[in-house]
């Protein structure tokens, strides 16, 4: 239950080679985002180390790769990836699945750690919104957010390699938003729907 | 929703905040603005979501951890961090600024800079500077930042320039090539956060902000 594999069928790979990926994001049998949320709940409510190990094995190598691509040496990236995972455990009760996917939450922790270690700087964060993490999030909001996150990931995955590389580089600190917009176009439509969703959610809560 | 803010930072700067490539003083400006502006907060959270998708995408480069990394992390797992009270300011300074000042307005160490104007430098990294400005009602804003890029956000009162009116939460992005003289509105003394980087020209802001020299 706690493990998953990423497999792509041969026919889908063929479709990719033939350039169909942009028309139809490839379907993959992978750990659905909802599973990561269940894992986070197991960590939060039961301090479940098996669930933690599953998240670790998927995300820790990604965080280490992200930190190395951002300019950290391998040993520093290793140390920080471990720190990020410890933070995930210690702050599991602060994770809000109606506002972020598990991957997004991990990205923000890793980014802040990167600023901390590579620049020796604090990263100012906006103040908290007027609702707390202890309020149980609305399940419809959680579902909408996770579906949107899955679509976003699929859209990025479906990009031609060169364009996807640009997006990655931007988050590794190499490219501006405008350069991405000029050179890809596609994910920005998805970003815009994500913004609408976020605004709707804020309006809903702040009424 | 707070729809009273009419002047926002550019999308490029909000993106750079999400990607983590701005100097500390500009991060402080954006964090303070997001504390007051739900629209820009939603935009930044959306950029964060793209960052999450990038981290999670199958194509993203991974780096295997050392043998025994998981067990050494498992050994470090501890009790959950205590739940902190919500970090939310009821004062004039949003929480990110209070963290730098050590409190709200009463904790600011103002220094006079002439004509009734006072300022307080905030401790950020040297890549850019941040300060609070206190401008008496009706007085002209000090002439500043003409060698570089400057962003000014109103925290109390308001100021006006030739074309626009800036109130709490509004961000003015000054272009040093344009002569203009903002004046504090007569209604109240004006308090602003100003961040500047003398090495940055306004038009070249984004590409240069994204250059590696900020990643020391």
C-alpha cells in the first residue's frame, strides 16, 4: 500500500516520440497525489514511520537533485535533503492539503532551506491567513486542489523536453518568468486556472 | 478579499519570490505585500504549485541519497514542533516587517534625515537595502533611489505623485529615468517600506535579479 512504481507503457512512449504528448498528456500509473496526502495524515496523526519512509524514498532524491541543480555541492545537498525530510516530519501538522499538494509543500521547504544554506539568509514569509492549520480543511477544496495539481504536473510532463527544461531551470534559479512564457506558453494557461482556484478559495474563506 | 490595493509588484518579481531568487530586501518587500494582498498571495501560491509540479515531475533530475540516509533521518525524528500561535499582525507593520524591527511602530529606531523625514534601515543582506520611511503629512518624499531600482510600499497614510494615489498595500516601482516627486497625502503622516538596489536598473530588473550573483 505504501509503495508505488512509475511505469510508462510502450505505446505511450511511442506516442511521445511521435509528438502526441502535447495533445494528450501521457497517463501513468504512479502514486496518486491523494496517496501522499494519506501518508501525511498517517504521519500527523500516528507518527507513522512507514508512511514517512515512502515519502522519503520518493521525494528525498528529488530534493537532493533540486538542490544540486541549484548550485549546492553533493554533500551539502545530501545534508539539506535530510533536513527537509526531518522538517516535513516535525511540521506535518502544518500541512494543509486544501492549499498545497505534498510536492508543493516540500518544494517550499526545500527552497527556503536552499536560501538558508547557499546565501546564509533568512527568507521572509507572509503572515498567516486568518484560519489555522488545525481547522479541518473542506474535502471539496482538498479534492479540487489536488486535481488541479495533478493536471499541472501532467501539463508539465507533457511538454517537449526542451520546454520542460526551461521550466525546471527557472525554479533552479536560471530563467525569468517572461522567458518561460515566451518559450513555452502551455503551462501558463494551467497556472492561470490555478490562480483562479486559489482566489476562489480565499474568497470562500474570507467571506 | 481585500480589493483596495491597486498597485501591485510585477508578475516577474512575484515569480522570482516563489523561485527564491530575489535578494533578502526584496523578499521582505514581497512577503510584506503578500501579507496585505490576497491577489498577489494567490499568484505566488500558484507559482509555488508549479515548483511542486517541477519537483514531482518524472523528468526531474534526482540524486540518490547516501546509504543509510533514511535510517539516519529516522533516528532524528522527534516529537512534532509545538503549534505556534498564528503569525498575524493587528498593527501597522505586517508580521514579516515586525520580525525585522522587533515589534510594531513603537519599536522602530528612527533617524532624522531632514525636512521632518525620518528613516530606519532594516538589517538585510548587502545585495539590496530595505528601510522604513516616515514622511510628515503633506511633505515631499525624500529624493532617493535614483541610481537603481526602488520599490516603495505604503504602510500608513498615502502618497500621491503626478498620476497616481498610493495607499496602504500599494507598491510603487520607481523608474530612476523619470523625474517625479511623490508627496505624502495631507490626511496623515505617511509610513512606507522602501527597498532599493543601486546596481539594478529598472528595465533590466528581472534578468539581472535572476543572475547567479544573488546565489553567492
